[in-house]
C-alpha cells in the first residue's frame, strides 16, 4: 500500500511484514517506522489509519509512506517493490 508523505515504510508488526518492511527500507532508503514510533503517535494521528483497519481485520501488509504528497519517486519505489515482492514470494 502506498500512502504519503512521511518517507517511511512499516509492516503490520508481524515477523513477516516487519522483515518485508526492513527489506523495502534497505532498497528504497525510506526509514522503517517501528512499533515504538507507532506507539508514540497521538490517538488522533491513528484515527482512520490503515494500520488500525488492518489490526481490526487481521490483515497483513506493508505500508510505504512516500516522501512527498505529489510524487511517486517511482525509480526508487519500483526497485524496492519488485525486489520485496520477490522476497515475499519466497517466505
């Protein structure tokens, strides 16, 4: 899932998605948004967030927060996305 605009990547705090987030981070240069980072957010910042929806519905995914609201940074994200998908296929 792509979103904007923190320049971070986060899993749904399971071993599998956290590993995928770390891999995506290595390939894209985006910072991993950790459980500690999530816990530090104010309740209002979490309202309506996909992470809340995912937890409520037992969904596992990796969210990529793009660096800007208006650009995809596609060259960086394409490489990271393809390689991360190849890794997830082998998990």
